[in-house]
């Protein structure tokens, strides 16, 4: 393998395994709409979407128009839903690239409809219902506004959906809130029972696992595809993490007792130490916020503690008690090495954030290298 400064290793077999696991718990009539926004949660949207298509996924969801166009341009022919806002300047591209747009307010619906009428286009849309997230969406208690969409000459309703705000939390109050959101959504669907609403969907990754009793037409797995359960899970589901974050040893040096290491002289050596410098930092997406909190990496399958502040491009670790550490040795920052593991969840907790943010923040200067059927390719 070409020696790299730092890389994210993506196991496509693990993604395929996770998809099979998700499908195994879905009702027979329920389809998967794969959410591949934010560069497929940092895993590389081109290769991931190709794999999903090979595995029979025909529906995709993204955050914005640029992401949707990228999917089309890499050969995806299935339905692509933009979950968020597309500015009016992009309406022509929605049509040109056959993109389905989320409509989430009367004013936005009017804008898109008028453009469609003026240009003799009928835009396929999914209607977003706000059942308690209070972000975007038509109010759950005013379906008269939604009913007007079905007579709009520039719009074609093909789906209706909502989003659960606390499906990943299992305390009684949050479970009751999720049930309330589902009840509100079901009431909306009942009020629209005589209208061709198309595909119904509500469950995100946590909702798929924690609320299997909800049986809508689609589910929207995102982070779950990559074996990273977010939050609490009511039911056990066996998943395999797809990503490992790795780097290499750039330098090993001896420092005397009392040496003050890193920016701000943040760490003082309490003994004569051997430290290794690793060429990865917060510009690559490794969180600076774990500095001084006992964060570790794996070298030769052994834990090595990060010392001093995580720098923009580098960090230092204590390898005093690890034998024969040399320049060029592989360093695992997230993943497994010789039976020991640093999980994305544990690193995220130490950084004071969530797994979704952690994978999304891994920057473009970290190449994604893919492994499939035991063979590693040159990456993306």
C-alpha cells in the first residue's frame, strides 16, 4: 500500500453487512431510503453510493442540491430526495437532474409551484410535516394547507414524512415524546387518507432500531449504515463499524524529565520519556477538545496516551512503555489493532460531541481508502 500521512480506511464488506442487518428487521413492505448526506457521513459518497446501488438500494436522500447533483453525476439513476432547502436559483437544476425536493412551508411551496407553472414543469416533491422538531415542516395541525398542494399544477406529491427528535433517547419522557410525534403524523395521514400522498416515512437510524413497530413505507438509515449506532438502542442489532482512522509515526524522540511539551507547555514529563509525533491533527478532523483528557491511540496493538495539545497537523503520544516503536509504524486513532479497540463512540464522548459530527468532520485532506473482499484499493 502507498504510505500515507493519514487515512480513513473504509470496509465496504462491513457496510454491506450492516445493510443486510437493517433489512432483516424491517417489515416486508418497507423500503430503505439511504441517507448519504455530508459525503456519506464522511465515508465518501461516490464509492458508498455505488455500493448501495449494487446492493439494490434505489432511493437516496441528501441535504442539498449540490449533493444531489453529485450523486447523479456519479451515475445514480434512482430517486434522490433533497431533505433541506434549495434556493430558487437552483429550481432549474432540480428539473434538469430529476431531483425530488422537500416542500416544508406554504411560502416555499408557492415559490416552487409558480416556477413550475411558469416553465411548464411539474416538480416531484415530498412534504415535510413538523410533528415536534420545530425546525422545518408544515404544522401538523393544519392539513388544509397541505391539501392545497395536491391541486398545484407545478407540484406532484410523491411522499410525506416527519422527523423524530429524540428517537435515540430511551428515558420515559423521550419515549413518550416520540410516540406523540408518531401519533401526530398518523393523524395527518388519516386526514389525508383520500389524497395520493405517496411514500410515507419517519424513522431515522435510531427510529429504525428503537421503534420497529412503526410501519411506514420507507425508513431513512444514515449513520446506521456505517455501523455507528447513535444514542441509546432499545433492541440489540449487530453492526460492524465501517471506518478506521489511521496515521503513521513520523518521529520518535527521547525527552528528559521536566520537558514541557506542546503548545502552552501543556504537558510536563514526569520522567524521562520517549514520545512519538503523529502527523494528524484537528485540521484533519481529529478533535482538539480531547487534549489533556486521556485520549489514546493504538500502536503495535497497545494504548499510547496523547500528551500535550492536539495541534493543527500533528499530535504527540507517550510510547515510553511500548517497545520498538519506529518511524513508519501504523497508528490507529479509531478502530481495532490486535484485539484492542478505540471506538468512535468513546472518542466522541471524550470530545463532548456525537458520533455523527465526528465522522463528518474528518476532512477532505484525509484520503478514504476502501477495502472490499479483503482487498484494499487505492482510495478516493
